[in-house]
C-alpha cells in the first residue's frame, strides 16, 4: 500500500505542537530538520510512535525526524499543506541555541553545515576515480584522451574543494556568495599554483606571502570566508548606499586579498599540515592504531556527528599519502553492520511494521552506505541492536588493523563503492581484504542481533 505523505506529515506536525510552533523546516537525505518556537510543546516520544517515522532526536531549538528515502516527499507535503516557507539558509537566530553547547559543538556544527553539502559530489567523484581503475584493468589506455577526461572528472571535486566549500561556507556564515566563491577560486588560481611549485615566499606590496598549493584543502577557505563575513558587515556600514553597488565588492576584495594570502590561507594550511603530520607520525609508528581507535568509536562518532569533523583530516591524508587507512576502512564496520542488523530484524521479527522498515534500511545501508535510517530507526529505538553495531565495528576495526586495509578514493563503503579499495598500482589484495572485512562485519552484526534479540513492541501493530 502506497504511503500517504500528507497524513504522515500531518501527524508529525501535530505532535510537534502544530504548524504555528514551526519556525523553520528543511531536510537532508533522510531527515526532516525542524526548528521550533517552543520546544515544550513538542512530544518527541509521540513523534517516534508515528508509523513511517524511523526515529526522532533533539537538535538545537527543535528536532530531527528520521524518515528515510521518502523525506523529500514528506517535506513537500508538509510545506504545501501548511504553507511553510522553503529555505536552505538557517537564520541567524536559529543558530543561537547551538552556541550554548560550547566551542567544540559549535565547531562541529559549522563543519557539518559547510562540508556536508559537498560530500555527495566528492563521493561521486571518488567513485568515478575508482571506476577508472577498473577501466584500466580492462584495458583502457592511460595515455588516451578518454582516460585524461575521466581522470579529470574523478579528481575534480577534491581539486576544486576550496571553491565548493567557499559557496557552502558563505551560506553558513550569511555573507556574499559571489565574492566568497571568487575568493575560493583565487586560492587555486594557476598563478598561485605556479608560485607554490617554485616554493618559498613571495610578496604583496612588501607583505610576505607563503606560496601554498591550496587545492584539496579545507581549513584555509573556511577560515577565509569566516573572516570575510565580518569584513562584509564592516564594509556595509562604512560604504555609502549611493556607491555600494561597485565599491562594496571592491573594498571587500582590497581587504580580503591580503588577509587571505598573508593570514587565513597560511594559518589554515599550517593547521592542515599539523593534522597531516600527526596522522603521518601515527601511521609511521603504529599504522594499525588509527583504524582501530576510529573503528571502535565509529557508532559514537556518527551519533554525535563528529565523523564530519574528521573529513578535513582524511582529505589531508589523500593529498599527502594518496590513501586513507583510518576513517573509511573503519566505516566498513559502521555501514555494513547496519545491513546485517536490518537483515536479522527483517528475518526474525513477526512485526510487519518492523519488517517493512528493516527491508528499507537493509537496502539503503548495503547499496548506498546510508546508515541513518537503520541507526536511528532500529538500533536506537530497540537499544540491543546498537550493542550489535558496536560489536561488529570492533571486529571490523581489528581485522582492518591486522590486514592494513586502505581506501584510495574518497567514498563511504557500500556495495556500489567497493572499487574505492582497489589499489591504482593494479594489485588486488587490498580490494579482496575489504570484501572479506565487509562480509565479516555483516555476519557478525547479523549473529549478534539474532543472539541478543530485540523488543519489536515499540513499533506497535501493523494497523497503527
């Protein structure tokens, strides 16, 4: 029976205190993200009990309702019925509650908001690079124009990362998108890259400028756009309205170009280099340690959103070492464990609501590496499957540490992205070990879920 998205959306809105209690609504790939005027009017437990809702968690000033792949349809139904404004930008006042969580939480929220929108494109680009490795194995000439074009697309997202993040950072910091994107593009201009290849320092009106290759970097552009957001406010106050159209962007650039090249760019580069040196030191002395620690903490990292804070570190590893042996190998355990858990629930339960939910979660986690529906809709709600997640992640982390598994292209582990484990040098050992790790994770998660059991009464009866 087809879902009635209007009915589902209506029930959610009613249990959140009605449309008048919603100040903002938007969505990501699996969740409705709803900001509330009065949190006390919302009944989170009642929201969780709605058929079609996989889970709900508190967020700054509101809640996040996990729907799954149908979230765009529910979003459209809700906004249409209640005439709610559709907007991607988060208003300044809605960010205030996040600041109360402390500096670490604030930084994580900023990183999630800026890096998150770019991740699907980066993963797509990484998958293309992985597929290119397969094409070479099948006989594609590495000297051909076809290879060059596909390689350009495969490496493009990471190369142009400062441009992508300058746009998302501008949206987050509420500053001029065009000027921000221009600043991001300047960081990877051929002129700067030429200076970087020569090395050393150059000068701008006598000011020292460290020649740095900013392609594939994260921190420099985020720092730059953050500073620009304050510079823009200052310029808005001092430039007369009559000449603002031309002189506002001019004055912004006059201030920001030296600041970017002399301060925020180099400082961000030093921070990135420091992180890379730290990980390089760990990998040189104990290469097994990073994946072991990350794998054991993977469920906690995902639940708290801290895995997004690791993205700059991973990108630095790709830029310097050419592979990641820390985060994505560890997330074989996180992603494939949700498939094993969902499969066990689907086969063991007699509750049709859970069986329907589990079948959907199994597909999304296995094929696409999207774990939120299973994590929040199954593991968090029934508790014991979360223990199975942890067991499977630890088993995978130990295996990856022993086998030394690496990822050579950016991407979350899933059935379709397994080529990211193929070594560009043509050897297949790492790829085969990754397949073994995925299979071991699935079996462990399935067995742990089956043995530990679960209480499916939280999903009610089929007709609820």
